[in-house]
């Protein structure tokens, strides 16, 4: 019996693989909370067999090539592979991006009756990557078989996230979302990242400024993480770094004292630059000027394209995506 597990986190996938919990393990980590969503054609091709899809736009791209080769999965399509498995389990994390991937997967499988009949969803409350293999092998998150109601809710939510405005996404909060128990907090978190009507800032940007307000704050002290004061969970490490860059490097900065940037892989690979970044002491600029500038930005909101507000962003041009950093 071939058991396929699809996760939304590579470290979780690695833990499952080491524990021997499944025959095949795939991680899908494509970022849906940052930047524009793929086009309709790219979304359609994402789960199809590999042909000409660019790297990053195929469902197997986040799984190591050696694991794909060992398992004979290289270039396979999702529905094609599911047809060869006895059971398929989705293990999504609680983070908003993971929940969006769950919606996408359920929407994609919804029209495939044979595929749905093999599906089970196991919702994870915590990240599992650091758990030792022995404990992992004993792990047995409760499983739910997706019904027509699950699929209808997932399809409605996925279409709402892809809509041109956030109204349909907001309307989801009026519905019963209990079939997807981790989805409602995700929906609220994403709405909170839309630009505030007064400041033009999303919730993560606002929290960063609150933490910098005392002055002399190290950059990584404002990043989210385990037992850290920033408990926002929408954006990952690189995205939060880009948000802080935007707050520090826009025409009228909200933050001063960030001595290195941009927050890129090149900066991390340069030992001296990375050290300067880590030793920076961040503080707020004059708040009145920042608020004035932010109010100007809030008028530049254009639409809610493919899951996010598109708005003017000096650092990124016309940035798209929920809370694409803008100053």
C-alpha cells in the first residue's frame, strides 16, 4: 500500500521521511501571501506533469531532486501520482500560507472524484520539523475525510483569495468555517495585512514599528519567531526582512539606523555586511512625517489582485500581493 503525504513545510516533510511514516513525501512551499499569484495558466500547470514550467512553478520544486529520483516521482503530476497511491494525506500547517496551499489543493482535487476518495486531511497545530524521528513515528494527527462541503468551502475561499477586491474574502467571515478549523484565523490574519486606512501600513509593518519605538533595537529583535515579541505569522523570514527594508529605505523612512541592505541572499553571504546588519540599532524617524507619507500611499491602493492589495511601492515598483512593502 503506497501512502503519499503532502505537507506545506520542507522540515516537516524531512521529519516524516526520516521517521518512515509514509512511502512518498512531498512539500509544497510556494509563497501565496507575497507578491502576485501565478497567472491562471501557471496555476493550471502547477500540479500538471512537468513540461516547460519555470522552476518555482511546479508542485515538486520544493522537494529535493534526490528524493524525487529515488521515489520515481520526477516530473509527475499530482492527479497522476494520486491515482497510483492507495492513500493520500494532506498535512498543512496552521500558518496562513499553509492554509492557502490547502485551499488550492482541495480546489484542484475537487473535480477528481477518484482522487478525493483517497484524500485525508491532518491539520497540524505546530511546526514538526524539529521533532526526533521516534516521536514523529508515533505522531497521529486526527484525520478528516473531505466531503462535498469541505470542497465547496475550499473552492469558494480560493476563488475569494484570487478576486480583484478583498470583499469576497471578508464575506467568508460571515460563513461557518469550522470544516477547516485553522482557516478562520488565517483569513483574519491576511485581512489585517491590508493597508490601514489611516497609516497605509499592514499589521506586520505596524508591529515592527511598535517594537522599534523604544529605540536602539537590533533588526532581528523585530522578526517573528518562537518566544519572540512579534507574533505575526503571515510572512516568512525573507518577507519580513523586505518589509523592514521598505520601512527604512523609502523616500520618507519610518526607520533609521539600519546599516546594511537590501535584505538579500548576497547580503547574508557577505560576512561583514551581515554582521553590520545584525549590529544595526534601529529607531523611529519623526512619526508625523511618516504618517503624512503613509496617508499618501494609502490613496494609491489599486486593487486586490490574486490575493492581495496592489499598491505603489518605491522599493518594488508597483508591488502586488497582500502587504507588499510600500513606503
